[in-house]
C-alpha cells in the first residue's frame, strides 16, 4: 500500500469555533502510467529555441523599446533540467537521465514535431534507457515593464508566459504513450529607490526566462511520476468531555484514540447532528490512517445524516458531499498508485 497521509498542522479558527482545520499531504499517482519494465527514463530536448527578438516586449516609463531581445537558447536546457530533477527527486524510477544534446537541428521553432519511432529506439539504445520523456515544443512570451511612482520610487515587473508540448515515448511503439500540453505564467516584481538598485533586485529578462523554464519543467513532472499534494481537511468539535478528549487526541495525531472516542460519540449520541459530525470525524480519522475504504463509508454516513437533517442546500450537506467526492477520487487513485508500483 503506497498511500501516505501526513498531518502537517492543526489550525484553530477561534476559541469558540466548532470546526478545526488540518492540513495534510496526500500521495497521488502519476497521470501517465508507464509499463512495469520501465526503470530508466531519458529526458530530451526535442524543441527549437525561438529567436531572440520573438515574443519579447520591453516598456520603459511608458514607452516601448524597439530593440527588445531576450536570449532563449538556454531556457530549453533549464526546462529539461527542471523536469528531470523533479522526476529524479521522487525516486520512482531507478534512474532519470538528461540527454546531453538537442535532438532537432532545424530552426522551425514554432513547430511541434514528434520523435520518430527510430529516434526513440536510437536514444534508448545509446543511453541504455527504457523510455523517453521529450519536450517537443516550448514557446515563451516575455514582457518587462519599468515604471516610475509618484513617491520617487521605481518599480519593475516581468511576466513570462509559457506554452509547450511534452510527450512520453516507448521504444518499439509507433505513437507516443501520452501527450501533455502545458501553459502557465510566472511573475517577477521588485521596487527600488532608483534604476541602479532595481537592476540589482529584479532579475534580467534572460534569468527570468530561465527560472520560468525550470519552473514549468518541474510543474510538468507530476504527469510522469507519483507526487505529493497539499490539501485541507477538518473535524468537528463539541462542548462535552468526550468531544474535547477526542479533539485533543486528533491534535496530537493519535488517530486511533481519536477514532475510538468519535465512534463512542456516534453510538451514544441521540441527535442526528451529533451523529453526523462524529461520522465525519471518523472518516477523517480513517483517512489519516490511510484506510480509505472505511473513510469513504463513514463520510457517506455523515453526508446522508446531514442531508436528512439540513436538506440538500445545507452548508454541512454540501461540505460532506465534497468530502465524499474527494475520498471517492482517493480510493480510485489508490488503486492506480498501487498498479504503478506493481502491487
């Protein structure tokens, strides 16, 4: 079982609040599943860098500068490096290699060109890898704006828009295993008393482009390897002794004891609302213990109780409906995750 769920923090809304929120990390499967025999991955650059004068704009105190140029040749390397490093850090594959050279030799930067079956086979044979992840196109749009403020300060901002295509390939297969389309924007902002200091604080357009390329590479990695997500959950509190003791155990991450107390409260409570809240808390306790089927079952119980007591438009009814959906997806993801780990 590869599902992991870690308590990160417990945050009180207020001293009189009936709900406490907790942050958790959930371990999620890769969007794309490689065959079980794939142990070594090769990350390659199959894109062509755009010319220096394409996709850049520079505005200085309201006037556009006609000679704007931004070197994008190294950005493709940073994108591949960010993708490869992020994949390697997860330690899902035995090894993740970065190919030493660009694959394409043409200058048609705007064209999305797939690797051929022969190219994939040659790359895998040359490097001893089992599959290829290739950046097949990556385009940038960089806008830099320098402004003067009434207070005498100057400000600078850089916006980098990125769009690209990344594919997974297997040798011996005529078509790509999967295609991922990526788009994002990265912003840089700084202020300073004068232009000289602003140049020290605000990255150059080239460095902003490299940082953005590395970011988009890292952001693409969850498509190819399992990954952690930060999420938020909650549990209900109450005024009685048992409720307070259960909350104390939850805050101490002693989920077995917390569940024991919440189950007692569920069995002994006469009102529907107390039962609904206890059932929701029990679902959280089982999720924290990575028992997702049990968590899903208890969340459904809570949802039904709230629906009967509050109606379909009730705040807690809607909240539990969302939690049921989250757990349904986690149960489904758990099965996919176990398959990716060969379990």
